[in-house]
C-alpha cells in the first residue's frame, strides 16, 4: 500500500521520535512515525514500562509508561499517524523524494529523521532447538488477546516485568499459569512478584525457579503439544508438566538492520551526526540514542533536544522561507497564542 507523501517521516516511535512528531506539527510540517514495535514508546514501553524515571525535565519522577502516554498526548494534537508493527526495510529515491519500504507498505517522504534508538526490536526466542517447531502452534512470543488463553494451561518463561505482568494477568483467564525461570532472581516490580508468589502459595499458580524447558512432548501425537519437560538447571533433574501454551518473555534483541546500508557514516551501530543532526546524506537527519557525536549522552532529555534540532533543520531545508529558529511556542498561533 502506498501512503500519501509527507514532509517528514520519523523512523522510530521512542521518546525522540514521538517528540519529533509533535515538533513537526508545531512547525507546520506533515509527518508520520513508522515503528517496528506494535506499540509506541521504544525502550520505555518494551523494556521498562513500570520503572520510574527521575531525570526528565519537569517531572520529579514519572513511570516510563506514563511518560510515553504524555508524549503520545502531546503528539496527538496534530493528528499525524504512527504506522506500527512494521520495520523499515528499504529506502529509495523516486521522483525527487524518498520512499521508505516496510513489509506492509511504501511511505513517500520529502525528508527523514532516523530516531531508531538501538535498532528494531524483536522478541528474544527460546534458545532450545526443541521449541522451534512449535512457534505459532502453542509457543507465542507476543500476547495479542489474553482471552485466547481462556481454559488453557499456560507456561510463561522469564523473570522480568513482562513475565510477571502476564503471569498475574492471565491467572484469571487461563486454567493454570506456571512461571519458569532459570534463576531465583527477578527483574520485575516487587509488588507484582509478591502478588504472583501469593497465587503460588494459594495453589492457584506454579513457579519453577532454576528451571528451563528441556523438551516439548505431544501425547498422543498430534498438532499441539501436551507436556513440557522441565530441567532443574543445577541438579539436571527433569519433571514433566502439562501445558497447552508457552509464552517466552525473554526480552528483546535489537538490530539497526538496513539503515546500515544507506550510505551514512556509522560507528558500531550508531549514526555519526554533526551539531545540526545531519547524517551526511541530504534530507536525512537523526536524533536520540542512534546518534553519535563528541559528548553524546544516551538520555531521554538529550534525545528531545536532538529531535527539535533535527525537525527545525529539516523544515528549513524543505521550505527555505521558514526560519530554522522556531520562535516560542508560548507565542504561537498554532496553539491559539499571539505575540505579547
Ligand atoms: C532499563 C532502562 C532504564 C533507563 N532509564 C533511563 C532513565 O532513567 N533516564 C534516561 O534519560 N534514559 C533512560 N534509559 C535510556 C532511554 O530509554 C533511551 O535513551 C531512550 O529510550 C532513547 O530514545 P530513542 O527514541 O532514541 O530510542 P528508543 O527508545 O530505542 O526507540 C527507538 C524506536 O525505533 C524503532 N526502530 C528501530 N529501527 C527501526 C526500523 N528499522 N524500522 C522501524 N522502527 C525502528 C524501535 O522499534 C524503537 O521503538 C533507560 C534505558 C533502559 C534500557
């Protein structure tokens, strides 16, 4: 599917990309985000939604997921779209503008801001070879609709926030929920861990610490598995456990992917930019964790400033009559304000 031509397309909907989307609207530029993940927020949503952040200006403390909510609200003012669940896989120049490709469509755009952070995320898969054939047939690495697991015996693998969040949420839906983790140390919110431990104590759920999946069994032979063999990682003792569904919650792996082939200067997986956030290829700027320059700090606060610089530069490049300096939002007509 071909989408309408936009002034600015932002690759990545993390904090830098979300702020760039707002900023583009403020500067009167049409814009859109394309992100590989099914939800906006980048690392904040995927890796630490329940953690407090203390070093974002204007917030004494803010939960990562709440900061994303505010950024989304701020960007929504200009009604520009975010196309989610699709990684940008290609770039071409056609009819005097760029076209970004994803598996779901083509995105024509006059300019690009790469806010790709540490790259496109994808869920980390179970390392066991025995698990591989069951992906899509009982093993799922994304939970789309919890009600799909109604009446099922669900095993969640992992010890982080997602593992415990889903373990507690699915407990009321599934027939039984078991959590399997290779150690007894968890990287999850204490209250959620305590809640799940209560469920285990009350016999409503099970927890296998120091265990991993050793085999997937199908008894009788059929399309779906019926049992897992769990192995104690220290003693190597094995246990058979009835299960219909396995949800690996092992975090994400990231990859800068095709952006590495766009003729930009890279240092490891980071794009070298100058103080104007220029990448060296006309029409393409970068902002946020993906950038590298002397003194670069990988912080949300810095990503916001870089996004503003990138958008202001892009707007002036496309429309030279528009100044780089945006003026003050407190005086802008676009917000219903006027000069004092
Ligand atoms: C556990 C943890 C705690 C942290 N705590 C703090 C803190 O307290 N304070 C602080 O300032 N910073 C903190 N950080 C760092 C902060 O999260 C990052 O600096 C910030 O997320 C960078 O934002 P970004 O928008 O540049 O990139 P990201 O948040 O990484 O977002 C990039 C987005 O780009 C998308 N993407 C990448 N490649 C493609 C592609 N090819 N196609 C489509 N989409 C693509 C990704 O899917 C992702 O959604 C923390 C990080 C972690 C992991």
